[in-house]
């Protein structure tokens, strides 16, 4: 009997256990994970919330609400790509999920895909006609589409029906401001504040409206109210300080800034105050604030990075790098985000200085620790682009735009890499994607115009740029691009009109004078270039390019006195100006005053021992005086006395080259590279000599490898670009020759040797008119250059 009772009790317990197990099936487990995720989300614990939502999806991969929550967290993290994916999955599983549809509409609106955003707004309103989210989205889309009257009608209808959402009043104000009705905008904002007295956004918009209308006291009163609403937010106090500064009350502004320093917590206050001073053109005060912050926060990466940016942007790159290297001592962890940022910043400075090897070293270190770091990937792409490694550049920039679809410069660089690779259709497609990301981007549309020009579709290039000019008539870069296209088409007069418009619109900017001078030079009208170059130099007296062109222009006119005066003006300001001293020697050479030319070149070499140009010029002068052997003897003696004398190797290399003793010249440059492997000019000159002596395919490959080494060290140096192109020409590849020499000529349009090389490349490619143009430019002056006789022969043949 006892046994039966025991079995009955056991059976009952087993039944209860089974019932309990049945009650905690997949649905309950899924909801348990989901509810835990929502609770964590509401507490702000987003990392663990995400894990709970993913757990729920593992149980039910078709759980739309979990996808929606993941999408909302992605949007919060500004991870638009992931957010779009999760929200799209939510509406695929549950088309009537109106919150997800609304959020997708906002993403489309942010991406400026207004038609798709409107579709989502209408879909939400179809499911719920009075949905405030749907109505507000529709209003925002109408404003984005510049349908202002429809937007006002729609938004006013919402207001009349009692809607009180702050976003409504914000949009009403924006719409009336578009219609130039500031009083209605002000009334809308005031009504919105009355309905939403704690809305910081509406208060700030009202303060901005008052500020724009110079109603500074009223603006200050509103900002003080904002400070009362959010007393811990330093940015509001900075806005008030900025208002006082704009109103001419600098002392009151400084009093407000003192409260930021005294009352705010954390290191950000110092960066904010530095930013305040920088925006108002006070870099010294900004530097002082950052240094104060660093003294109080000795382990701060952020403040040091900000100080480094300040130094770099105010022309102090060495100090910037010193601060960044200090950052590298703050942590031994190479994956520390601060270390990563510092290395990226160091890479950027080295890249700006064309110190490619140093830049790449830091980039590779970042990628090793953080393979998906977009800053490093972008800079890696830039290096590939500079080296003309088009396929590798495409890979890097494609990675960047896939991860950050709104990064316009990455699209532009990707398009450039495709064009460099001869993939014009892909380049065009990339620019179209960029326009989708930002339809208003002037830079993208300029790039499209340049791409048409590169494909010699001058009509489409002009159409694109004229339309852009109509929309942005004050944009000087657009006017310059249009003039360049007309100039490339041979339409001199219309090009002149565009450049003249730049001068009229911006008489204090050098761009118009620079373009007009180069147009005159391209036409062989050196006398017309002189006043343009003078005007450009009045704005920027230290420009080496304009100084050299002006000296050359006077020399072509045989006005040697004026040419020397230009050099003397520079030397009066800076006696150790090697560039001016070399130009002076050039003028004396043209006058056949060889002793004075020799003296000038010697002084230039003393000032810049490893600058090749004065060495070349001195060699010509010595040969003209019959002093070559004497010079060789002195230099060889100097090398015996000091085998580390790099200047002597360089001078001997140049002299042997002009003596046409190419093996000895190559030997000097090879020794120079042994002593200093990263000396680009030695690599470049050795490459040129190897190319001149090349007979076999292997010889040309050796020359190309050396030229590519030079280009990796000095990616944008015109002489290096020209050497690469000339080796391709000698190898028989006219297209590659045109590409490289064309880049060199764009940087040095008056260089006779480069113009000769470009003319010969066009001749080989069958472009006889273009060949004639560049050969004439090469021979327009009296400068001697290797190939002058060949240029004369070919020009006579095609004329």
C-alpha cells in the first residue's frame, strides 16, 4: 500500500516537472532573452542588450522585434549600414512594423534618398493615418525636396490639430526661414518652447535666430535659459561666450570661459576652450589652454592629439610630431586606441611631407593591430595612389567606402584610382555612387567634369561644369576647372574669359592670375604673362613657381635686368635663399657672364648641398668655360679626403653626365645611394641613366625598378614623374609615357626638357598637333637640354 502511494506521489511530481518544462519552451525562452535585452537597453547597457537580442534570434531567426531593436542600437551607434540591414530584415519579416518602417525612412532621408524616404512616410501613414512619426517624416522629406509651400501647409495642419512635438516647431521655423519670414519662424519657436519648456533644441534655434538678426541681448537671455536646463553641458556656456565675442564684448566672453574652466569636470573642457579660440583666429590662446589641460591631465591622449593638430595646422609639423611621439610613451599596449590615433596622425604628417617610407611604417603598425581601421586604410590607399599602384589603391578605398558610405573623399580617390587603371566606366560609376551619398557635393561633380576631360569628351566636360557654375557662380575652383577644359580644347578666348571672371570676383586671390599667366605661357605669349605673375607674387611673394616663371618670362624677352631684379628682391628678404641664388646664376648664364653664374651656383650649393638643380647648372657653366677637368680633379681630391662627402658624389655624377660618360655618372649615383639609400634624386638620376643605356627588356625593367624606388620616396616630384615616363617612352609604351610625363608637365609647364619629352611621347602616339605644341614650348627659350637637336628635327619634320 505504501508502495502504491509512493508511486502516485512520484507520478504527480513527474507530471509537474513535465508541465513546467513544457511551459518553458522556445517561445518563453525567446521572450525571456528579449525582455532582458529591453531592460538592459533602457538602462543604457547596450553591449549586453545586444547579446540578449542575439540570443533571442538564435531561438527564433524570424523574430522581427529583435531585429528592430538591433537596428535601433546600430542607429544609435551611427552604424548606418548595419542599422539599415537589421531594420530591413525586421520589415521583411513584419511589413506592418511601422516603427521599423519609420526608422528606415529616416535613414533614407539622411542619405538624401528623398523619394524612398517619402515611400516609407506614406507607408507608415497608410497603416496609421494619425501617426505623428509618419507625419513628421513626411514634413521633413518635403523640406528636403525644397517643396517649401507644401511643407508649410502640411506642418501647419499638424499644428492646428494640436501636435506639440518639438521637432514640429523646429521644422516650421526652418520652412519659414526658407521663405524669408523670420517673424513667423520666431513665433513658431516661441510657441514650441511654451509647449515644450525643457526643449534645449528649440531654445538653441531661437538663440540662433536672434543672433543671425544681431539681437544679441535676447539671444544671450535664451542661452542663459539653456544653461539653466543643462548646467553640466560646457558647450552651452561656450555658445554664450561666442555670442558675447561676436557682439564685441570680449571681456564678458572671457568671464564665461572662466566658469567653464572652474565649474566643468573632465579634460574635454580644455579642448572645448581651445576650439573656441581657434574658431576666432587665436591659436596662441588655444595652445595655452591645451597645455594647461595637459598639465592637469598628464596621461591625456586627446589633449595631446588636439595640440598636435594645432601645431600642424599652424605650420609647425616638427612640434606636432614631437607631441605625437610623446603620446606613444603613454601606453605599452600597441592596440590602445590612443596609440592607434597617434600613429595615424604621425602617418598623416609624414604623408603630407612626402616622407612615404616613414608614413607607411606607422600605417602598417596600425593595420597590424587594427585591420579594419579606416583612417589607416584610407592613408594606405593614398600611398598606393601616389605610387600609381592603381589596383592596390582601388582595394583600400573600396574597403573604406563600403564601411563608411558617406565618406566623399574616399569615393573621389577610388574614382581616381579606377581612372589611373584605365577603368573609366568604374570611375564614372564610383562618382555616381558618391553623388547618391551626397547629391549636392561640388567636389564630386567637379571630379565628373575632369573625368570627362580625361576621356577627351570635352563637350560633356564643359556641359557638366557649366551647369555646376550656374548653381555655384562664386566657386572659384569650378571656374578654374571650366577654364582648364576650354584651354585643353584650344578655345583660348573662352578660357581667358573664365580666368578673367576669377580675377574680377576674387582680386585678392592668386588663382585667377596664376591661370591667366599659364594660359599666356601655353600660347607662347610670355610678355602677357608678366603682369599676371607680378600680381600673383604680390599676394604670395614666396612662391617659387611664380618667381621662376617670372624670371623666365623676362629672360625670354631678353630683359635680364628685370629678371635679376626679381632674384635680388627675394635675396634682400632672405640672403640664404638658395632658390633665388640659383635663378640668378641661370640669368648670368644666359648673359654669358660665366664667372658670376659660377659664383651664384656655388652659393646655392653651399646653402642646399643635396639639391640637384644648381649642381646641373654649375656643370654646364664649368663646361662652357672649359673648366670641366679642373672641377673633376678638385672633386675627386675632395672625395679622397672625405669619402662621406655626398655633395662631391652628386657634383661628379652631374659632370660625368654632361660629359656623356654615363657609366661613370651611374657609378657616382650608385655610390651615393650606398651612402644614403633614401636619397630620391640619386635613385632618379641613376634610373634615368640606366634607361638611356638600356638595350634589352631586362635593362628597361632594371631602370623602371630604380625609377619606381625614386617615386616611392618622392611620389609627386616632377623630375621623378618625367623619368618614369621617359623610360616608358624608350621602352615603346607611349600611353604610359603620356600618363607620367603629362603629370610632370602639369606641375612644371615651363620646363623645356619635360615639354620635349611630352612632345616626343605625343609624336610616338600619333598625336602630331599635340607633339608640335609641346616641342614648340620646349624650344621657345634658349635653355640647353638633352635632346634639343632631336626636338628641332622632329618639329621641322611635322611642321
